[in-house]
C-alpha cells in the first residue's frame, strides 16, 4: 500500500511499525517519567502476548510523504519496545486514517489521552497553542470541560522549568506547591532551588508524600465567587423569567464554571 493512499478519514489498513512517524510537539505526554516508562513496559508485555488490539490513528502528510501518529504513540512505543527488548515480532499494526487542520489536531491530542489523562502541565502546552490561535480561556475551558482557572494554571505550569515539571511528574511536589513557588520565585533557578530544598526538608522530616502548598484560602476569595454566582442568577431572572432553554443552559454553564472555581479553594 502506498502511503499516499492513506488519506481517507477512518480508512483502516495494516501498516509496518517502521512506516509510522512522530510529529514533533504533537503529543504533550512526557514519556521520560518513571511512571510512563513503567506503563510502556507493562503495555509491551501485553502486546507481546496478544498484539496491538486498538488501531493507531494516523494522518498522511503530503509534504514529506509520511504517516504521522495522531493518537496511539504510547502503543507504538510499547510495540517497538516489545520487539527490541522482549523479543516480540510485531511487524505491523492496524491503523485508522485521520484528516484535519492544525487546530483539530491539537484538540485531538487533548482528547486522545483517555487511557491515562494528561497531567495538568502537559495539557497546558496545548492550551497555549489554542491561545495563540485566538481561543479565549473560556472557550478552551468549555472544550475540555474544565474551569477557566484550570486552563490558566495549566499554562502557568507548562511554562515552569523542566526541573519543576520533573518533580511534579515524580510526585515529589504537588501541582499547587509548584504553582505557588513559581509565582513567588519566577520561572528560573530560584524556583527550582526552593522546591529542591523543600523536597529535601520533606524527606528529612520522614514524610513519604509530596511537598504540599500551605492552603491560605481567604474568606474574601470565597465570598467573591459566591457573589458572582448570585449576580449571574439575578441576571438570568431579569433577562426573562421564561427564557429559552439555550439561555438557561448558558447561565448554567457559567455557574458550573464558577462552582468549580469555588471548589478549587476547598480542595
């Protein structure tokens, strides 16, 4: 089969592993963390025994005549590992065709990691791309069913130093602790050093869990969100007591987002 023939959305074909390519910066997943390395080994053991059961989603590029993985990079990596390290003989895998523009590809990357959800900072890299294309935080939040605060924090964590992300990935520090530190120290050596010091102190104190941020929720912060919820309720009533279903849904969506923000103060 010629690669150029693999351009139809949902077309299913058997493709050699060596014909599949990885597009730089498409998948926000960090594959060098201990957790992901272990996940690939476990998946490779399964693949050696029963093969790759779920098709890999691919997109044909006319520019360089390659098939790029849209969804299924972990499966592909596991199959390659199974061949190289476990003596498996997986020569080819079922692939399904996909077509879309760059924004659709970015949304696909956010939605594709359903087996293991993306970490917050991993998703942040894709949120940044959407922002660059003119998406508002509220639109991104609606797309991924999260609060606007989640989107903002994900981007902040994505912008943090690699060392900070590595500490989060290895469960040495919580996302909240990392976020608080980079806000106070900046995205540089000072933040890294502060967290390294905190990790050492945490271990010296005999704590097995990650470094956590001190929760200092202000009553005013909570009241401010509650007032915004109350304001939206009042606005809906003033607009039309018998508003259409769509109008009601808009207000429900606003309040759902505000409630998520409120709950974040209490986690």
